C-alpha cells in the first residue's frame, strides 16, 4: 500500500460547543488582518504583519491541540508571519478556507 492509498485521518474537533464558538471568533478576527492569502490544493497559505506573530503562534498551538489529527499547521517568521493550514483529508478543505477567512 502506498501513501496515496491510505485513508486520511477523519476531520474531528475535541472542543466543546462554547470553546468552538470562541475559537471561531478568534479565526474570524484574524482573517481581515491577512496581507495575502493563497489557496493551495491542500489548504491555504496566509501572510500577516510580523507584530501578529505571537497571537498567531498561540492560536496555531491551540488549534493543533484539538484538530492536529487531520490539520497540519505551519507558522514561520521572516519579514512577515506565514501561516499555512493544510490537510490530507479533502473534507477538511472547507473548514480550512473558513479559518483563513475565505468564503
């Protein structure tokens, strides 16, 4: 069996309803602050001003804790903060786009 034959991990979230509502607001607040967004085949890459690095890293860490089984999150700092949200499960793409502020 090759990696392409493997079943992707299911799209699941371990947050309570209240915590999910709060997390959704955090993502929604972050969306308009993006300098640029690029849709990828497996997710979204967004860039933000460098002064948002700490809150983005905190949000990414919190998201890894609840959705890390299906969601890959990479945060890098250069002259901007780059946040890349990707998944191997196509069912997660709509969630990623929503998180990144793409309707």
